[in-house]
C-alpha cells in the first residue's frame, strides 16, 4: 500500500519535490479491504473482524490520516488516534516547537495529541511532511473563498506542449498566469477520467498584490454578481482562494484576446461567416457592457460626496459624476481586455466568442491606494481613454462608450483592410505632443484657447472613417456601423454619447437585418472618393 501511495503521487507544476495524491486515487487506495490487510499485517493484537471494523471507521472519517501513517510506517497507531477523536477534519496538524522537544505537532485548536507523545522527533517531522501530500484542495465552482495553509500543495499539473509559449502578465494591481488544474481537483467543467490530458482546459489565475481583505471582498462580490446567471460575453469567475498571504481569482484561460485574434488572421475574408461573427460579437460585447453598467448594490459603492475620486487605467485620479460612482463602469475597454475563446459552454459558434475581462475594481468604487505602487509606473495604453480623462472632467459610464467606439473603428478596419491597417490607422491619427514629445495615438486632441482647454476629434479619425466608407467592400451594414460609431460613440461631450442600452438596441436591429438580408450585410456599396 505504501508503494502504491508513493507511485500515485504527482509532482506539482513549478514546485520541485512537492507532491500530491489526487483525491479519488486516495479514496480508491484507502479502501476497507486494503486498510484491513494493512492493519492485520502491522498490528499483532487485531484479528480480521476487529481490523475490518477499524477499516470501516478509517474509510468513514480518516482516509487522509491513515494514508499519512502508511507513508511513514506508523499504521499501528491509527487505532489510538481514532480513539482520541482525531479524524481527517483535524488535518493538517500544526507544528509548534515547545520547551520539551524541537518538533511537536498539535491539533488546529492547539490541543495536545497524546499518541504523539511517544513518537520520536523524526517521526513527527516525517508525518508533518507527508500529511501535505493528502491535502491538495478541490476547487468547486461558486464555492466562495478557500483559505489555504501556506504549506498546501496546489493540484497544478504541467501545462503541456504550449506551456513555454503562454504569457505570464503583470499589471499594477495583480499578475495573471496560466495553470492546469488536475481534473479530479476542480468542478469547473465536465472532464473525462482522472488522468489529466493536454486538451484539458487551462485556468487563468489572477494573483492580487494587495493582501487587503476588504479590497478582495469587494472585488469578489463584483465578480460573483457579474458571473451569476452567466452572461456569455462576460468572463466567468470560477473560484477564489487565499494562499501564501495573497488572494487569487480563477477564470477560464482564453485562447487569445481580440488584438492577437486580429494578428493571427491578418487578411480576413469579407464573407457571411466573418462579417456575421463580427457583428454578433459587437452586439454581445454591448450586451455585456450593459450588464456591467447595470451593476449596483452588491457592495457599498455609494459616493461619499458630490464627486467621487477613482482611478483610471494608468493610475490617474478621475472624478466620477455624482450618482455614477455606485454603478458599474469597466474603465479599460480595449482589444487586450476582450478575450477570445475558441470554445465556450455558452456559445456553439464555430468561430468562438469574445468576452469582456479585467473589470478593474478601481472603476467600481473609490480606491485611494494601490498597495504602495507608484501610479506613474503603471503601464497601460491611453489610446482608448475618452477626452474627459485629460480634461479632468467627471467620468461616467459614457467613458466605456467612447472606448468601445475606438475598438469598433479598429474592428471595421480589420474587416475591410486587414490587421496591418489597424497599425496604419494608429500611425495615421498619431501625433507628437509638442510640450512632452510623447507620440500618442489618441482619437482626440486637446486644444487650448482663451476660454481654457477643450477636446476635438482628430482629423485623422474623421479622414480614416471616410476612407473606410470608400473601401470597395464596404456594405450598407458597415456604413451603418461607421455612422453609428461616429455619431453616438466617438462624441466629445460625454453627456451626448448614447447609453449601452440604446447601443445594444441599435446593434440588435442591424444584426436582425443582416441575418435575413445578405445583400445588406455583404453587397459592396462604397461611397465615391
């Protein structure tokens, strides 16, 4: 049995010499017959009937305890431990050196374990090391926060052949990295068998730099609320845990984001499948944004005064309009935060689905600190920020509408002219700020006059829009999308931008017509140059 346990161990990914025994394997190995045989062979005073009764008790409440004893050749002490009332619920035992011995183990509440008083220090040390093999957690969907001992061995297995190519990303508040959870140690989706496969879906772990419990609880409440009644175009929170003093969120790992999706498909075909998929994704993203904008009341988000200080994507302080601070606002919509999944349980589209991710906590309530991180060092592109950011005007949910307009204009550039021209568009509208020397590709320019500063839409954006209207493939659908983007989304005055609800209604109208009228969707109808 000891050999079987040793052979069943799996070495945790990226943690050399740290092993875990998968829970179902443990349950299979520590069976009544196996435990009975082990007791009879190790405990002289027990006959088969007594050993069987003890084995039944072990399988009821002490499998992990017994497996640890097997691993260190202490099977004979299982009877004494159970008679003390010790079960798997007491694991892990806590190490507390005392005045009498260098190595002592206690129950979680600090109670003495009498059986251990006759053990040598080296036996106690072996038990302490081996108990963690049996303690790998199971991550259950929507279970709430799991607080894990720092010594817990996480059931993460090798990433497979793509492991070296997968990105480990770091931002101002957190880092995100891929893991593959052993299939027996999660309930996120259906899996076949107990052996992990290379096609087992990956999980993205977001590790917060701050150890502030209130910050975590608020973000968890937001994510849990947005994940309930799962919206197909919002990333789904799978689980949360605290380990080694840091809070972690688990999400499905995306195959790409919209930026890399475009990069991987540099010359799209302007056909029914591609255009219809693009329109469905635009509509779905608008729908997901409406869910975010409708978010309120899950956590105390009410502003304390007429205005509310919050954080922009680059750590800049923004002033939220009164009443807006208690509603959801994404605050950092860009292609990198629109994740592409090749397959999703919510969508059967063979081209996959886009989901909004990275709902920054700072955009949902006041955030006065960033765990000691200097906001000036936080790297995030200002490309998709609206004019009110630079003008130091109050921000609102209209912030996201502007950002979405920028993304939509790039989306239509990709559809008509391919990925290379997205960069071409960036260069075309780009300019070097005379006072800073910084080359930016914003969609607006700040003009300073006698009456103060104001913003104007860049000529490069207007000219580029006209260029797309004259593209040889431009259909009436694309004309409508371009006009919608320019007249309702990329509007300098935030108060005059459309709402996400109105935008969704318009996009649904376009989608319904496109699904039933292929000429509207695909027939070239370019404007004259």
